[in-house]
């Protein structure tokens, strides 16, 4: 079972090494990187490449670790008891399985995605330490133990919004997805736009990487935003000379709403253009 990338996902050599090492060690693969660098999609492509089912756990700020194991709905049981429902005699009717439970008991070895773990409270990863390490947990209400017959392939993503505890990091295999260089980006574009005009891509990438290098930019455009921008350029049949011009008084790129995602960055480019016009 080796991951070599897929027809829809361009994986760098170091990413392939990281995925295959995590699979071999059966350690959770902790993936960090800028938003839009393909961290979440990676889990989908690993599942596709190895023919495994994918179980997704999208973490929110309110998510608790217990929800990944199971939830006991005591309120529903109390209500059914008041109504005389026979279901109340079996407490398992009020146990809702979490994503870890699903992964541990899946009939086929699954890929478990724990997406954006850094969104949750700082105690969230600590609360998962034992379960991810032992691959088992107890359901106290029913006095049963849920145990994984085989360790699932676990992919954990983080946008680095919070530092993760050292004890948690020790149990993971870590990989940082670097922002793609031009050659890797060209390969990604070729996957999404086969046969696209090379000159258009080259000029668009010139503009894209120049935008990313502007000092003071609050949010640098990502790979997914470049792909959206290229799609718009193709749809609008944008002339190449619009991308080729180096007029500093027109600093904002065409259809910039695909690249610049907040008013501060748009205003930054407008100020740069205004200053260039004053100097001229």
C-alpha cells in the first residue's frame, strides 16, 4: 500500500514520503500549510489511491473530543420515558456513534480525516491522546469497549491557528506542505486545465507570484484562487497584453476579486497604484 499521488492530485516527492511513512508506522499524519495548499483534499486522494472508504470529521470551534467517540442523548431518553416508549429499556438506542467509533469498527480499513484540528479548544487534541494512541475507548453507559481491529489511516490537518500540545505532536508524523513552486504549480494547472495555452499560464503565474510577494498583504492568494482566476481569464477571453503590461499605475490585476479576498488588500493595491501615478 503506497501513495504515489493520483491523476487529480500532484504530490511532491517529500509529501509522498510523509504519507507512506505515516501509513507504515500507522501514526496519524499531521499536515500543516497555508490555506488552499490541498491539505483536506490529500485525505480524499489517499483514500482514492488505496481504495479505502473516507470518514470525515470536520472540527469546529465548539467541537469536543467526546463527540468523536460517542454522544449519549439523556434528554431524548427522559422524554421517551415520560411518553412510555419501550425504547428506553435499551440505553444503546440513545448512543450516537462518533467518527472515531465509525473508523475503529469499519469493516474495511478506512482513512479518517480530522480536519482543521486547530479550530477547536486547546484541550481538544489532549483529550484525544489516549484514544488515538491505544485505538480503543470505553462506552461507560453500556459497559462495552470499542477497539480497532486494525489502525485506520488518520490524516489530521491544521492551519496553524493554535499551537498543538507537545504530547500530541509526539504521536504524529508531521509534514508541512510548502507553497508550490512554479514547476509544481504548472503541473497542478495542467491537471485542471489540460491543453491550456502555455503563454497565458506563464503570464498569469508571473502576476500571481508578484501579488504574493507584495509586502503587507494580509492574505496571500492560494493555489485554489489561482485556478479560479485562470478559469475566469479563460471564460472572459482576456487578451494577453492585459497581463503583460507592467504599468505600475494599474497595480490591481484584472478580475482581482478571485485573488484578493479582503478590502485591506484591495486598498493596498489601490494605494500602490495611486503612489505610482503621483510619482509619474
